[in-house]
């Protein structure tokens, strides 16, 4: 998360209310939704919020790709961040699968 703020800090000023804002918002939303899922009591509700978090991961990856194509960040930094978000997405998927299997075992 801190890395997103570091990256976007050097984006052009004209992107302040566009790409910078969108990337920061989607990155923050990932964390917020994962945290929110821990506060949910019902499995289906936890999973629903985690699906939202996973969608925000993909949105962040999309914004990073655009930033790379506009030369706001290097190809190397893009690949590093894309890989990190890919791993995060896989982690969220694993958590969803785990929650779903626990929910099935309770019935």
C-alpha cells in the first residue's frame, strides 16, 4: 500500500484527480475490504466482501498497466507491482476457497 503512494507521488500533477486518485482508491479498497471481511459473521457475507477485494486488485493492476504505458513508472516497477498484486489475488482466492470449504463442512 505504501508503495502505491510512493509511485503515485511522482505521477504528473494533471493526474492528481484521475489516475493517481483511482489507483490510490482501489489500493485502499483492497485493504479495507479484507479488513471488513474479518468483521463479517456469516461465511457468505465474508466471501462476498472478499470478491469485492479481489475485483479491486484487478482494478489496481489495470491502473498500474496504464501508468506504465504512459511512462509514469518503469517496466521493471510495473512488473514488480503486477507480480505482487497477482500474488495478493491468489491469496484472496485461497482464502475464499478455504471459507467455502469450511461453510460446506458445517452443513
